[in-house]
C-alpha cells in the first residue's frame, strides 16, 4: 500500500495524520518516525492475515448464507401488478391515504429483498 520511500519523505506530523486517518497506532514511541513507518507499512498485511485466521471481521458460515436465501425465497416475487406499482412508485407517484401506507410497505419489501439478494451475492463470492 505505502512504500517505504513515500513514507520516509513525510514529516512526523504528516505520518501522525496518516495514522489517525486510517486508525493505526504507531509501533513504539510516537516521537520517532520509524514507529509510524512500521505501522503504516505493516497494517495491510496484518489485516489480511487476521482475515485468513478468521479473527475480527469474517465470512459467515454456509448455514447463515442459506438462511438469507431462505428468507429471499419466502418473500417470493412480485406479481405483474405489484411490479408495475413498484415501478410507478420509484418514479415518484404516490397513492392517496390510506393506500399510500401499503404502497410504501410494498416498496420497502421490494427494497429489502433486493438488498438481501445483494448480501447473498456479496457473501457467496
């Protein structure tokens, strides 16, 4: 990510700002440049090592992904009329109350299903 040469030309305040920006703590004393250099050069590999060791943020198991797929299946697909109402709602057209509440609910269900499909797609890669 960062090369040693690009970091060595920076001042301690610039290195401190970079560490703050990425939430990285200097290794050792904050009074020395090498403390910042070490941390800024090492954190990408440390982060990937932690991912491989399944520490911190990790992928859910197959059963969790299958659960989300089951939720998607249970939500089913919109009928042709529901799909048309979703499209016109996305264009900004709203029904009169009290039907507007159900219209918004339909749109929210559609959005939730789309987001769940994106979740499954992202986690299945």
